[in-house]
């Protein structure tokens, strides 16, 4: 995927942040919608968090922090719902 608003081939931190915000928003809405139509999705995602990890190899690798972010996303989707 390319960002046509950024002339350089290398994305800037701002471009990456904007993509992350947009992706997170769409993912939340998708999670809320699917959970409303097919209850159990959020439980399924929550039950799979043990397999989630940080792909980094350096000192900043933190599998538990990645899982915590995912947990907060699931809690947010449960709280918001589609109502």
C-alpha cells in the first residue's frame, strides 16, 4: 500500500501513525460488527492471545505488552458494541 499524499517512498513517522490510527479504527468497527452478528468472536480472539507476541529481536521485545494492547482493544470492542 502506498500513501499518495507523501511524495517520498519512505513513510514518515506521521504517515505511519496515521495509518495505524486508521487501521485500528477500522479493525475496532469490524470487531464490533462481527461480534454483533456472530457472538463469540471477541471470546475467540481473547482465547488466542497466548499465541500473540512481539516480533522484535532487540531489547525492546515485549510479548506481554503486545498482548496487553490486544486485550485493551478487545475490552474496547466489548464496551462499544454496535448499539
